[in-house]
C-alpha cells in the first residue's frame, strides 16, 4: 500500500470518545460517563420530588384530620373515645348479622343506657364528619390508626384550649358579679372549688343552702348527707343561681354564667360581656332543629363546672363527682324527655338559647309599604 493510501485511512474508532472504554464483546453504544451521571441525577431528583410531594400531601391530610378532630369534643361527645364509638357500632352490626337479641335481661339497664349513648355518639360523629364512615371502612389498618390518632390529637387540643380560655374568664366574671371574699384567683385553681365562697356557692347542690355554716362545713368535710355528686344539679346552672324546690325545671340551664361561657367558647370572649337581652345576629330560630342535634350547650355546662372546681388538670372524676355521668345526665335531659309536655319545655329552652346567643331578625316583620319607602327600593323605582 502506498504512502498516500496510508495517509487517507480514517482515525481509529477508539478516538470517538477518549473517556469511553467498552469491552470488546459489548453491544452498547458508547456514551460518556458524565452524560450517564447527569441522567441518573435527574432521575433521582424526580424521585425526590415525588417523595416530597407525597409527604406534603400526607402532611396536609394529617392537618385536616387534626382540624376535623376539634369538632368531636364540641358536637359529638365530651368523654367517649372514637374507638369506643366505632366498637359499639360494630357490635350492633355483628348482632344484626347473627340475629342476636339487642338486650339481655341479665344485664342492668345502666349498661344499655351506656351503649345507647355510645351509638348516639357514633351517629353524631358521622353527622359532624360525613366522610368518616366510608373512609374508615375503606382504609388499611395502619392508615386507619393514623387517622384516629390525628383526630384524637385535634379533640384533645380543642378541650385544652377551651378549659384554658375559661380559667381566667370565669374568675373575672365571678369576682365582678358575686364579689367573693377572698376573690377568685385568676391563675391558681387550688383556691377555687368549695374552698372559695364564690365558687362554692355556684357548685353547691340545689337541695342544699350554701348560706348555712353547717352546710358549708359539711360539704368541705365530705360529711354524711353533704356529699356532692353528679346526681345533684349545681346552682350555677340556674337563672339567678336560685331554685324553686317545687319546680326544679324552672330556670334550669338559663344562668348568666352559662351564657357567658358559651359565647366565650363558640363566638368570642368579647361577646361574653353582653348577655343581657337577646343576641344581635340573624334569626336562626328556624334552624333550631339543627341546634337540637349539637351538644354545644351540654359541653359548656361540663367545662364550666371544671373551671369552678379546684381540679388543676382534666379528670373524669373529681372526688365524688363524676363528670362523664354529669354529661350523660345533661344529654338525657335534652334527648330523653319523658313525654310531650317535657319535650315542649325542652324545645322552648332551645329556642331561648338560640335567641339569646344569635338574636332574632326584625326584617321579616317589615311591611311591603315600609320596604318600598326604603332608599334602595325608592332609587330602583326612580331609575325606571
């Protein structure tokens, strides 16, 4: 071969990319290592983005459960756990599948009342969180446990916020209205309860006279005949904090302190300063059927009793007083009325609460003539 021919021969294939070293038997198309690394990095970044996106979604979902859980202690149940509500509903479903009798004559009636309260709570839970039943049925076990954990976190935080809010407010209200000596301490709850004259007067059972020295001493010493339990209505529930022994329903659940506590929790602390007269909101008496279904008022009564007591942290039992049973007594008063007359009284009481908290609108009472003379309507007529 001539020298010219040798000069015209192509460059060796190994010079296509000096960085690429492939085995002689490989069928791969030569690609630089830097290019391959760039593609790997891009792929990992995509995976990381997907993971971060999934984490963000899960975090938003968790926050949603926490916020939804706050409603449980407001409009579902104040004491029963979500698991107990679910278990009761499952038990009833199992009994229906097995065609088992709903009641056993050997078990006490109180047992069935407790079951009925749990089932009512489960129904209220699904009314408050319409998505709960379906979602809980479709979830895997771990997801289900995570959801319940976050719901519990929300309901616990709501109860903590409410009791903390009432702690100082109740002291201020009592000191202003009753002027006890010594006054109620704003921070230290150890000096509340029956130790303090103002708190003791409000916590005193209606069948006892707090003004009697023997009564005050008997209650403080837990003497026989002066034991305070959840089976006595305390005076703070009554209008004017006084009762008629011959008509114990008169004035019940109409006290100023109850209205103040309700407004402080469910509207705003500033609105609690004005409880005389009717509220200023729109007319929602027509929505009283919905109001009957919620447990706002019942919850406030229990929280207010806790704020008046000397207990420093939330417990179901305070000495001889069982808060859970007290709660059930209030629920039964509203939801287990023994007859038409009692139900009418409950309806009137709920209408009173609706009016006191939200007020009534006078617009419906305006005549067509009065409406026509108002400037908006008058201007509309002038522009025709």
